[in-house]
């Protein structure tokens, strides 16, 4: 197997990059781009914000990998099959401030200062008894753990 070099010219600073075996997702101040099959395309789902503050790869109940996107007003998943882009908005209401997906594929989000876990059947389960307001989330795709930063700057696990 040879080396593949990908050069992508992004005019604005790139905030974050996520990838799986087929896709390279790039988040910048300009929005979301998808690099696939040698081409870079802007992703603009109708009716949903592309002013993305966070994004993460994670599964949907049908086991397909999707990318989860978070803006202040929306949380939704995107799937790309062939040339077809499908957006999957959720019923959870914001404002949203943090997003993470851990190894088992659990989607975590902070909405209006409350931590929510997305169950396998698509319901959002709130954790309303935390002794702090979560302001940031962090998880790894190969770990079960979820790390939270509190409004006082403390880390919780």
C-alpha cells in the first residue's frame, strides 16, 4: 500500500477535523466541508444552522456512522450515502453548548445548562441532579468515559 497525500486549501483557519474510513469532515469558520473520493464539498443542510460549534462521529440506531453537528440552536446528525446527504434533526431544544460521542456511540449534549444522554431509541435522558453546570464535554471513540468541565473550571469524570 502506498502513501496518499491529500492537500486541501482552506481559506479560513480550520477549527477541527474528524474522519472515518471513507470521509474527512472539516469544520472551519465557513461551515462544514466533506472530503470524499478526491473532492471537497461544502455541506449545507436546508433549514439547519451550519454555524457549527462542535461535531463528532457517532452511530445512529441503524448502526450507520453519522456525523453529529451542534450549533447554538440545533443538534442534528448527517449521513452521506453515495451523493445523497440526509439531515436528521432531533427534538431536543437548546440553546446548546457542548457535544461528545464516546466509544459505545453514546451521544452526550449540554442543552440550556443540563447534560443529556441520547438513548438507543432516540430519547434524550436528562441528568438534572449534577452538582454543577457542565460547560464542556470530552470523550474518545475508543473509550467508554465521558469527561465534563464545570462552570467553575473543575473536571468531572
